[in-house]
C-alpha cells in the first residue's frame, strides 16, 4: 500500500503493539505515532517494536502549545518540546507535528499569542536541526483558534516557517483544516517551492458537526472534500512523502480496528490514489 500511513489516533483504542500488528496485517507500511501511546511502552521499546515490524514512522504527534504568557509555563513548554524532538529522533522519524496552541485563559491578545509562538519556534529550531527532526507547523481550522491553534491557514503557517531553514521548520497540509481556504492551491504551491511540506494528512469534513467539533472528522469519501484535487496539488508541489490518515471520530473509534484499516485502505485507493 505505497504511500499510505496510519496515524495512530485513527485506531485510538489500540495500544502501540496492537496498532503495529494491525498495520503489518493490513499491509500498511507506515505509522504516525502519538506520544501518549509511545509513553505507555517507553520510547526505546516503541522504536524497537516499529523497527522490528518493518514499519516506517511517518510522524510523531505532537509538539507545540507555545502560547503561555507565564515565564515558568513558557520554560516548561520549551523543555517539553525539546523532549518531543528527542523522542522523534529516537523513534526514527524526521517529522514532529506542531499544534501551536490557543489563547491562554483570559487572554484576548491574538497577535501577542502568535508572536510568542514565533519566539519559541525560534528557540527550538536550532535544536530541531541538531536532532535531524523538522518541526511541522499544522494550521488548524479557525474554529479551533481560541483553544488549540492561533495559526489557522497554510499561509500563516508558511509565514512562520519561512523565518527558519526548511530542514528545521515545515508545514502540515491537513485536509480537514485547510480544505475551505480559497488560497489553498496557491499556498500549497508556495509550500512546495520552498520545500516546506513535511506531512500530508487526510480525513473528511462531515456534517452535522458533533457537539465536540474536534471529533467531526470522517473517513475519506464520507464528506465534502475533493481529495483528488488536493492530492494533485500536493503532488504537483513536489511532495513525495506519506499520506497519513488521521481521524478523530467516536464512531470510528468504536469500530473494530481491523475494519477501520480495511476502510482506510479502500478509501485511499478510491479517493486519493485512483483517478
């Protein structure tokens, strides 16, 4: 299944050993790991599990949350992201997905929050280079601006990333978060021209949105996103990396993992690979 990666959150109920076994059984060649699942077994054990199974690690989720105003909290955020970079290197991936963080409680200074993100990325970028891991800034849909990411568009993510070497800071193209953007095609081309696309993540925008909008992602093909057009744009921009399926959805999480992987593969072939 060339090019396909399972982001571990898609089978949230599986432990890391179960997810690794599932990918091997289904013929999925790569996995995107989550730090909490890695922590359950330890980084060294996780690296061995994945390596011995013959899987590539497409990314590590996640770093970020760089918007605290309190100096002690900012120092803690810096330390936590340094640990994440080190973990990514040990796990054998060159991509650490960065969700930059929302507004701290009571804070309405959006420009200030974005400035704090840039300041901490500047501190982290040289360390990323030392570890051989690229921080991949992920813009999130604007509805998550207050609580999760003050970077909302691919253009904003590139404005931030382009302040640093391309091998230290790149961007994530996540279909769920960017599909609506009227400037998307131009920004994907811009990202490709600068060698900035570090990850391509896919899932669909389905309606109605649940009470927790974070859990509103569906399988590719179940919603409103034109994956053929977006994939063509990403490919034309020069991206040759993994297509990582990342789904937050309670119904998907309740589905047996083996069935979820079967659907992931079917939809990948029908909507991402096939014309």
